[in-house]
C-alpha cells in the first residue's frame, strides 16, 4: 500500500521534511514514488502540490496522521 508520509532531512536540531508518496514497506530514507511537497518547521514554510496529492489519494494512497495534522 502506498502512504503519504514525512521523510526527514536537514541537520541536527534543524529538521526539514519532505512530504512523499512511498510504499509503506520501505524505510523513510528509501526510494520514493513521488515528492508531494515539503515542510520546514523552523521557518514555518509549507508547500504542497495539490494536484499530485489528489492524484495519489485517488489511486488509494493513505495519508498518515502526521501529514494530515500538518495539512490542516
């Protein structure tokens, strides 16, 4: 099953997250199917491509609770 979840990047004490569509069996550092957007909490920036997000949700991808909380 495909899930839309966060993939952490950045350096210690300054995280940067990509919102990605990835197979749930892969690790968060694994190969992603598509990059939906990004979230930088320290700069309070969030960018999500709604077209890509809607495409994956139509196909049956599940959004994790963490991403759902960020999108609201």
